[in-house]
């Protein structure tokens, strides 16, 4: 997810953090704590993968934060299926 800046930048941040390895925390300790807290809350919802029920809804939450005016705090969420992220290649 991307938090802050402008709506366009928040969307770009949300896409960029998808490139991080699954479960690799943010280098910023505050953002890493936010990611950990959100992952726990998401998995405690009990909706499971594809909403079919279960204990694990998400494998990871990755976030990036940029400064913004509080009156226009944009938040962008980008979802990515684990099966799409399962393999790596070097270009």
C-alpha cells in the first residue's frame, strides 16, 4: 500500500512495494511495525483466501509512506496473488 503524497504517487508506491520479496519488512522500523500490525489484523478477519474462510488471508503487507497534507491523505492498496509472485527470474 502507498500512503501519502498525492493520489497518483500513492498508487505508484503501492505498485512498487509489490516488488519487495514476500514478507520482507520495510527498512523503516515504523513502517515495518505498521505492516506487521496490518497483517495480523487482516488475518484475524477470518475471511481466508478468496473469502472462502480460513486463518490466512494475506501472506504479507508491504507499505511505503510519504509526507502529505493531512486534509488530503491518499491511501492506495494494490493486491497481488501469491501464485503470480511465486517465481523469480533475472532479466
